[in-house]
């Protein structure tokens, strides 16, 4: 009989425990003490003594969830049946276009999306320049404003209308291509002016000018040729040293000139291959100006070797007495000595 | 002493044995706004749907109907206007006892939770037979503003958004429910557009009336997104659903919203049907939905597709959600064809490896929606667009209390993209900094997109204040990025500050500031949201 004092509390515990299990409307394995929520006033939730810490549950009540009526989430009194994924309680107004990881954009504090920049950094189109402050609906143009269809990340995917409507220059007629980034910077705030990248025709050297109209017809950017001669014809014609036109120089200025101002340095490298090696061989560095050899600035087909090479005609005549077709003039020198060396 | 304990024990055993006899009288033990719980010594012979009575001078009057029961308790709903108190006595009239053992049933609700729907308990049974329904009205009005402040290059821009949502359930104790979710949004310079067409600003996502004929039969009229078919979007018209145990069957007929301004467009008729199955296992649930939808434009087929959705928590610690959509109709070059083209696929799964470690993986393959009649002016472009595929992997780890470590990696690519987008992110959060009780997070992101390469270093602190009614946060990010096209470095310093304040009853204020500062330019953005629940 001495074990009765032990048996009795054990039986009472089992009895009370069994009773609690069947009486509780909160389901099996419910372990929260009744007095966390209920008082002797009755089984209604007594907010005066309510002390359950919901943050210890699977779903901490953060933000506006703390203001939500319990029964909006706890549809039944079996609290463990409450759903914890956002989409299970909130209708997906995005129509399943962005998945159901709502916490990538939203927080329990507000539906407002305050990490727009960060979302885009982790997406296919980080926001830079004017895109940082663009209205969302400018790009995401669904009728409901909340459906997010996949968008292209090429500029023209969104800016096709601007491309087609542009007349200065007319992008379509000019077949300017749709790789907008070649002329327009993604960080820019306008399509023209400072927002325009002239990289397709670098405005460096002598072209580093602020007055667009020196190249472009005022207000018309559509028919601006890229050839030097188109703009520099007057320079070509007016040049006397050497006289380009009279000498029949090519109008392909890039053969001799760079965009450095003043047309200098002028560099006629093809002279070596086509005429006579002056940038290589024995004549490299031996001349200062074209006119040292080409004494007639109006005729660059004529030249003289004798400015530098002081020869006695009688001595040359004797030395070349056995050479056929010998004559004492620079053209004949070149014919037999195309590299400028006597041995050739 | 021992004899006394023996007597007490015997008395208890006698009481327990007496309880097992199951007298038909029960006691009201618990009252909620919807249900009344009655405890019997035994409910043997009582069944769901049985009526319980109360003894009054003129005899027994029906007062309760049993919704579900266990071996000793019943969950009931009131009949008529009787006001119950705890300890009230009610009487059951059990049917003739069945032979065999009665399996005890836990007193739990078997109602499924439907996304976007209110408490199912508010919709149980029809009003036939005088079942009392309790009217509930919940709602919220929200004013939000998204403001980009003026800087040296750009004028300021402000978008204002007003949202009204409301759900009035069981109006007047009936099965009638009215719901709405409506927004009006505009920028300060957009009034001409709004005046030209109100629906440029007004977006109605839900404006519907539902009537529950019974617990298993629901008819909805108006505009509503069906949670089982959320990819279909809003439906203007009728939706009817009937449950057959764990199965639900539904039909829809009406119009889809206008594809330009989301107004009503009677030329866009659509109809369809769906079957849903809900299974509850020991560890979780499984839900399947299969739908067929035909959408038209001026009588011509615009789109025809099937949709399948599956969610599953039956395997312990594993959560799975998947949906797939397949077009059944194609019209190219004037030729109409029946096809089976996968259009959208989405899979998301989460697995808790151990209590502190969770892995999740999602995959999506998405295409732009093609309505062959509505979009025929730019159909070629749509048909030419490639599938956007994305992978996302995430791991969360809590090695010790209050310390959260995590990483996620993502890959997104569409064939037209110059390069795939890749990024990786790691973070560490400690939620209980000693003394200040704040939460601190440090994170690092590596990113590579078609245009940008870069890294982001971030740190943030947040804390609940004013008895958890005010939440404040501060963040700083340094963005070290290069614009690949021009090999141009564009470093940014980003500062954020946010306040969320439940400052008066159900009035909730959120203010968030984000400042992005580049070498010669700053961008300042402010979000404000003021929300009043009722």
C-alpha cells in the first residue's frame, strides 16, 4: 500500500492529461499552457493575460501580421494548421509571373516594394542612369500593372518606338542599327546632347569642338558624312605645302593625317611601299620636309635626289659608262636604285 | 492514510467507468464566435449533423447542430437565437448503438485553407435549417507614394497609389460575401491620361459577390482572381465550385479584362473548368488542380491552354510546389493548329535537412503570353521571343540561436540575352546584439549581367522599438560595378533608412528612404505607405 501515494498522482496526471487532450479544440500535441491565453473568465481569448510569444512559432508576427485578426490566419482552432507561405493566404495578383517567393520583393511590414534597385541588380537588367528613377510601368506595361512578363534586356526591346520615331537622324532610313548602346550611354539621361556617345566617330583631337553645326547642318543630323573630305574639302583645296589638288593627292586624308589639330603630324607611310623608302632604310631620318626632295610643290611627281646627294655629273657619267639607258637625272637614279642604295 | 487513498482512487475509477456509459447529456465547455463546444461523457451514437436540444419548460427545443465530434466532444453551431453560456446543459438523442468500436476522433477542423479566402468556418453549411452565420467585415485602406526626388539631371517624379480592400463575409448572417481589391494609381503628371481614360489609373482586381449555398457549393459573380487559377488572372463573370469530399470541381464563364487598360471588355469571352483534389496525410497535405481554359476575342479563339498545379507537404520536411501551363492552340500564318506547347513551368521545393538547415531550389521557364487575335499586330515579335529560364538555389543555416547564415545563387538566361545573368549572395545575421537588442546583417553579393559586372558589400541594422510597435532599419551598401560595354566603373554608395510604425490602433505607417550616390550624382527615393485596417 505504500506505493499508493505514487500511483495516485500518476493516475491523476494521466486522467487530467487524457481529459485535456480530448477537451482541447487546439488539436493533438498542443503544448501551450492554457493560462497563456485563457483566464477563469471563460474560454474566450483574454487579451489582458495573453502572454504567448508568437515569435517562438513557425511564423513570427512581424510587421502588419501583428495587427491582423487571429482568425484571418487561424481558420481553425488547430493552430498548427495555419499556413505559413504567403501565397496560401494572399491571392497572387501577379498571376504567377514572379513565382511564389514573395519575400524577394515584399516584407511583412508593407506591400510596398522598397528594394526595387536591389531586385534589379540581381536580375537581368540592373538600373542605371535614368532607369534608376523610371516609373515601373514604363517598362512593365501589363494591363493590370502587376503582371510581370519576361522582358528583353536589349535597349530596343523597350525603346523600339523611340528608334522608329527618331528623325534626327532618321534611324530607320539610315539603317543605323538597333544596338543603341553604341551611340547612347545606359547611364545617360537623354538621347541627345550629353547623353549621346559619339564613339562611332570619336570627337578627339581636332574634332574636339563644342559647335555641332561645324559638321552638322543645323538641326539636321541625318546626312552627315563620315569622310574627312566631305568637311575638309576647303582645307584640301587651299593647302599649298604641298598643294594637294595640284599634286593629285588622294582625298582620303587618313592616308597621311590623324585627327590631331593642325593636320600635323602628316605621315605618308605608304611612300615606302609605293614610291621610295623614306621611313625605312638609309633615308630614314634623313629628311625634314617633303620639299627637300619634291622641290615643286605643285608637282609631287617630280623630285630630286641631288639636293642631298652632291654628285659631279662627269664622275657619274664615267661611273655609269657601261650602264645602258643611263642618264643623269633623279628619275633615272630611282629606276636603278629603288631602295636608294648604290649597290642595288 | 493508505485506505483513504484507496477510497479516492476507487471513486475516481468508478467515475471514469461511469463516464464510459455515455449518458446523452452534455455540457457547453467552450464558446467561440462561430462554434460551441459541448462535452459529453461519450458521444457514442451521435453523428455529425445531429441536433442537440435544451430542456425548457415547454419541453426540448433544438439549439445546436453537430459539425464534428470526437469520442467525448462535439463542435456545434447554434440554431436560432439562443444565447449560450458555459456549463449550459444540452441533450443528445443518439441513434441505436452500433456494434464495434468507435474510433476516437480529434476535435479538429478538416476545412482546407484556400488562398485568398476568408475563414472557412464563416461559410459552413447553408442557411437552410436556420444555421446561424456570423457576419465579419475586414478591410484596409492604403495610401502609398513612390517619390524620386529631383536631382541635377532629372526632374522629380511621384506616383501615388490608393488601395481599398474589403471582405464582408456572411452578410446579415447569410452565405453572401462581398469582396473588393481596388487600386487607383497615378503620377502627378499623368492627369491628362487619367482624364482620357479612367482605367489608366483605376485597376480593379476583385469586385465580387459570392454566395455559399452550403459548405460545399459556392457561386461567385463579378471580377475575381480564382486562387486555384491565379495564372488565368481576373475573371469577369461567374465562377461556380462544388466540393465532393476531397474533390472540387469548378466552372468559369465570363470575360477576361481588357488587355490594354484592365477594364471590362465584353469581346474577350472566356470559359473553362477545373478539378481540384485536396488530400491530407499524416505529415501534411497534397493539393492538385487541373484546369482547361479557352479565351476568345470577338468570337475567335485567342488562347486555349491547360494548367496544372501541384503542392505537396506529405513527405516530412519537404515542401514542393509546381505548376505547368501548356498552350493547346496556335495560329501562325493564318493556320490554326492544335498543339501542346509548354508555356510556363515553375517548380519550387524546400527541404529542411535538419532543424537548423534548409535548402530550397526553384526553376522557372517562362514565355510571354501570346493571344493570337489580340496581339496579332506584333505576333511575329512575340513568336520570336525565347524562353526565359531561371534557377535559384538557397541555403539557410542557423548554427546557434539568433545567428542566421545563408547563401543563394541565381542564374537567368534568355537566348537573346547578350550574356546570362548570374549572381551569388551570402549573408550573416545576428538577431540579438547584446545591450542594444538589435539585429545586424552583413552581406556580400557578386553579380554578372549582360551589362554589368560587380560586387556589393552591405551591412544593416534593424530593431523593434516602442514595445515592438515601431520597427526601424538602417542599411549601407557599397556597389563596385563596371559597365561592361564601355569598361566604365560606376561605383555607388547606397544608404537606406526605414520605419514601420503601428502608431494608432490599426493605423500603420511605413516610410523608407533610399539614397544612391555616384561620383557626381545622387538619386533619392522615398516610399511612404499609410494603411488603416478595419
